[in-house]
C-alpha cells in the first residue's frame, strides 16, 4: 500500500513564525503535491514537484515556498505565517511522468495561526 | 476556465439505499477521472477511477459512470452503509502535464 505521512496532525503557530510542514512518501513516486483545504473552497493546489529539486507553482503559491531535496520528501514552508493561512494542509504523491495520475494523500496537518 | 463541480453539496440517504453522487466537468479534453472519499479528520482516499475510453467501471459496491457527451461523471454506491458517510470528491485531468483538478465535494450522510 502507498503510504504518505505528514510530520504533524495538528500545529499551532503564531503570526510571523516560520513554519515547516514535512511530507514523506514510501512508494518512489515521481510527483508530490501540497494542497490546502478550506470549507466551501475544496482542495486548492499550492505547489507541486515532478522531480528532485524541481518545483512548480499551483493555483495559490503566494506566501508559501517548497523544497524537494530528496525524492521521498516534499516540504512546505510558510516564511512568515499569517492568520489567513490557518487551514488543513494535505500532501499527495503520484507515480508516472505526468501529474495527472492517481494521487495518494496523507492524513493532513491542521494548522492554526494565532 | 476549467472547473469541476458537483451538483449537490449534500446528500442524505437511508442505510441500505443506493446513493448517486454527480459531478459535471468542463474540460472536454480530460482523459482521466477519479473519485475520492474523505472521512472527517482524514485525507482523501482513492475509491475508483475511469479513463475516457470507458463509460462504466465497477468496483466493490461502487460504480463510476462517464458520459462524455454531456461531460458528466457519477459515483453510485450500492447498499449504502453508515461507514460510507463522508465527503466525496471528483477529480479530472487538467491540461496535459498539469495536476488534477478537484471538485468542491458532496457530503454524504447515511442514517440508520
């Protein structure tokens, strides 16, 4: 079974803090994704990566950056957290050379920024 | 622009009934579609997928139907159980080489 793990299930941070969300997948997938999920807005793509050290902006990249130094790990970074970044963050991975294969999700990290 | 939507944000059924969750998509070039289930406090889980060269695919208690003429996708759940209560998302391929596009979800509530 594909396993995607996220470093924290719940996280509380203060405005202005730098926040790191870590995601690890164990299936040697090429592609990894970060989404945020908010009521009424569904899943919105923040960033994705097709390969190590490669990243592409999704629909809402502002206020976020990412890092993919190893194939199995994809990190989401909030340089200076703000209250409007309070959300559920979901990481996903998929095999293949396109980003349009089945994506497998982690359990999510619920981030609260005070 | 491209969008994936669901006809109803909520659906309530009785245990044992069959459930049908609908999804309309706008990109006629999409060639791959997926249904996900998300239980409270968990990440979305893959349920079933279908490629555009098919119009029906069956899994265990679930069937996905694809009507490319009207750009409509549906998920049928047979003999719905309380454990089926969740939010269901459809997703489609975006333009070639880009990530999946997700709908906003339908919340299925099953009462016993």
